[in-house]
């Protein structure tokens, strides 16, 4: 097993109408892929629960609140991968992973006019686009 990263982030409803937040722990491991001609991949795992105590176990749970980082977009590809996904490791995805895993204070220094939470949602959305 290669590099390992772990961090927990708080997501809220971007529109501010739902007071239930979502705590999401993101863990990332780089590992060889057997199915992708021996390329190294990022295996990204998301473990989430809502502040009301509900654990997110299904895509229905992810859609239940706008605070879930993947459920907010209501996109089939995102909802299918709400617990995690694997992408090929390259220079672009590595940089995206670095930004994704920064704590809020550090990420805020790079995002300027967008909140770290919104930026992190966008990174997740764009990483899912790398899935075949």
C-alpha cells in the first residue's frame, strides 16, 4: 500500500435552508489497479453521517439532505459513487487530491472568493468525471 490520507470535513446546505449538516470523512490511498493495466490509482472512500444522527448508507440517504457533498448535485454518476470511487493517479488528479484534503484554513488561502466547502464539492464532482 502506498500513500494514505485521511481528513474529516463538515458540509452544510449551500442554499442555507436545511440546518442539518453532513460530516464526511474522506480517506485516500494510492494503490495499483489490477483492472487498469497496472496503473496506480487513487482509491477515495467517503464515510458520511448527518448531524441528526442518520448514517448515510444508500444513495437515497445521500439525496435526503442538500448538505451531503455528493447528493447536492443530484447527478446519477455522483450519487452512484457517494461512498467512494477509484480514479487513475496522474499529475492532475494528484493536485486535485492535495487541494481536496487541505484543511479549511489552508484551502481558503487558495480559493479566494469561493468557500473551502464549495471548492471541495467541486473537486469531488470533477474527480468523479475521471471515472470511465
